[in-house]
C-alpha cells in the first residue's frame, strides 16, 4: 500500500488508540467533518490498511499467562517454523527476526503446558536448533496504548483515557464466559467495529445487554479490542524487538520510561530484562533510540533485531505478509 496522506494517518492512529471510536468522536478530535472521516475511515478498513480485531485475554479466563518464546532454526526452515508457531492457538503474535535465524512469539500458556509445547510439539518441527522461553511478569505498554507521533497526547487522551496494559498479563477473577459472552467475542473477532445493533441482532438480545456485556468484558481486561495496522502505510516501516538488560533494580523505572516513548508499541518485563517492540520511520531513528537507551542509568545492555516478516499480529494470521481478511 502506498504512503497515506496526513488525514488518513491521523484516522489510523485514532483507530489504533480506540478501535471502536465512533466516526463522530474521531472527527471532533481531528477537527474534521464527520462524513469525511467516515468515508476515509471506511476506505481504510475496506483496503485492509487497518483492521479492528477482538480476542479474549486468556489470563482472564484461564490459568494461562504470557510468555516470550524465541526459537533458533536452520535458515531454510525459519519461515516454516514461524508459520507453525502462528498456527498454534497459544500464540498471539509471531515474527521472524533479521538479526539472526530466529523466530519470536508471544505465547499464552499454563505452566503445566510448557513441557508439552516445548519438548513434544515444538521438538518435532523440522529445523529447530534451540529455544528460550521467558515469562512476562509485567506489561508497561500494550499495542492499544501506542501513541505514535501522528496525534498529540491530548488527542489520544480524548479518544480513550486508558489502555489494557494494566490488565494484559494479569487475571481478574478468571470467571468462565457464558455462551452469550463467547459469541459476542467471536462476532467482534470477525468485525471489531460491528455496531451494537448488528451485535444485538446476531445474538438475539437487546442493545442494552450487548452494551453492558461489552463494557464489562473490556473494562475487566477479559476482551481486548486491537487495531491491526499496516505500519508501513502509517509511516513506520521499521519494526524492531528491543531487549534491555537492567542493573541496580531499575527494571520498573526503565520500563515506564520505555513505555512513554512514542515509538514503543508494547513493553514488558521478565526479571532483570525488558523486552519491547518499537516502530520507527527509519533506521537512523532506531540507532538514535538505542544510543539513548544505552546511556540511561541502570541499562547494562540494549540490543535490537529488526522484524523481517510478520506471521501473526494480535491473533490475526498473516500469509506472505498479508493479514487474513474478515471472516464471513
């Protein structure tokens, strides 16, 4: 897709912040006419430049928690490895890195399921050389909280006052979902911007019931609604995984600093390590970011590896770099 103009990029950034924001609200925030924003926004959605996806947070309804899996594979087998990981229900995102023959994935697993995944299922995949699995204990930023330099902080706050970072890796009451809530999540997975009328009609319940359920599920962190965007079209074609080793107990302080940067899409901690995905406009910007991080007090080391190919993002499967279309 070709580079978008300023207004298209602003609409995409608004949907990244709040995927279900009404066109009226986005128009008010951007100082544009509602019909213009609606026409442009629908065109972006139809083109696939951005999709609004929804998925249940496994940590809220089960004993599964968040892990980062890194797999070294023979170069000729790396894409097959990434595809295999992306096909697993436990994976929420998968990418191939360019710094080495490595696949990296976000996984939701129960501790008792680790052995089965790592030593039985993964061990049978051709080309695997080694792996590391690290639990992500705390999120400082999630993709819904990403604030790229497209809108102002005030505009992002007007679109949505919070993000799901405080809920991403934590269970609430782990209450099982009933059939209506599961069906609601399934419908939003296919179309995250489905209207209350459409959802109520499909579920054969009232709009008020749908509204209450949706507010409760998103407010508790049970349901995440995420924008899956073409970052190249948005103006940020360089994505990288940053790994920081912290010293002197500075993980939390550095995590909050990293989360506040407009380039950070998500950031999480595991022991004395921070991992984050960043998106920048050019390699020079990535170099400046690393130089800044390496000078920070408490940073023992900071390294990056650029994403070579996306295989899954926010549970949405990619094929040859293209996300799957909405389900019928």
